[in-house]
C-alpha cells in the first residue's frame, strides 16, 4: 500500500517535466494510456470473461466509471492550473465529503468525531485558499481541485449504495470505464496534439505506473488491510506528492499550504485513529 501511494503521487512531478503538452492534452493521453494498459492487465488479473461480466454489471458500474472519469479529468487539469500541494490537500477531503454524502443520500449516521474532523479540515482548506486569494491567485485551480473530492465522494457513495443492495462494484473495470470516458471527453479539447515524443513517454508512464498498476495492487491490498489502514496509508500520497514535486521540480509549498494541509491531514488521521480504536474496543 505504501508503494501504491508512492506511485499515485508521481503525477505532479512528472507533469512539471512535460515540454509541449497542455491541460486537456495531458489529461487525454494519461487517460488513453491508462485505458490501453488496463485493457491488457484486466483480463490477466480477472480472466477473459471480465468484459462479458462488465456488460451485465448494471448501472452502478457505469456510474462509478463516470465518477472515475471525472476524478481523472479534474485532477490533471487542476495540477496544470495550480500547485500540486493545493490539489493533493484538497483531494484529502474525499473521505469527509463521502461521510456527508452518505448522511444526506443514504441516511448513514455521522459520528461526533467525524463532524469535528469535517469542521477542522474545512477550516484548513478555507484558510489555505483565503490566504492565496488575498495574494491574487486565480480561483480556477481552486474550483477544479474541489471537483476531484466531490467526484470521489459521489463515487464512494454509489459504491456504498450498491453494496447495501448486495451488488459489489469491481474497482478495476470501473477505472477502465472512467479512463475511456475521460479520454473521449477530452479528445476534442486536446486537438491539435502538441505533445513531443518525450511528453508521450512520460504520459505513458503515468498511465501505466501512476494509475493502471496501482489500481490492480490496491485491490490486493484491500483484501488484507482493514479499511482504516487503507485510509491512513492513503494519506501518504499527499506527503509523497508534495515532497516529490518539491525535490524533483523545485515547487516549494507555501507556509499557508503547509499550515492548512496540516489541519486537514491531522483531522483525518485523528478521525481514523479514534474510530479504529473504538471499533477495536467494541464487544
């Protein structure tokens, strides 16, 4: 799982070394290469019958795929508009937004510790962006970044609803659907292509090593690790991502991002640890 978070965190530093590819072209090629890689990996991992099962999986799989497509598209566009640290810290809101969505759409109860985490993390995000707005930084990157955890929360809410009805959504086929939709939507916006051979090699590396392979590995990890362990280890993506783009591209996180990010990550860690301890002590 640590290796998975390290692979997830490479998107920011890799995009900072592109030569000619721009926002939507970067998104298109990453999604397209992810789709190609999963078309090869999926039958190896799930068997050739997996594509037949996808056709009969029901609407939940396709809705999840739509959410994955949104996350892929918004994420890549966001890191082309603002700093990697901003995007990663904002993405950390996904589990808290998922809790809110589960409360309002599925009727799930939210524990007091989670409400406190939502307030603290929301304050961290508000502080981070208020400080940047006072410095004249554009809202575009902020708004696109916020679309990533919103799409993520919608995805996990759909997954929870399907699970409650006795239907489990397979992660890897859903990611394949999302990659195909993202590539299809961004193709007209990416044309005419400007990416160099150097750019294409980096973007292929993202499709394979930053999305396709980690998606296969995280399914294996989820069979062994408990959900809180996966959630806590997943936060390493933020640490790794900020460090990699700092060391590999000279993108130094500001004091405001570090302080706001500390509030967000601290709230998430505290929420998971308290919940984990409570479940361990329960009869």
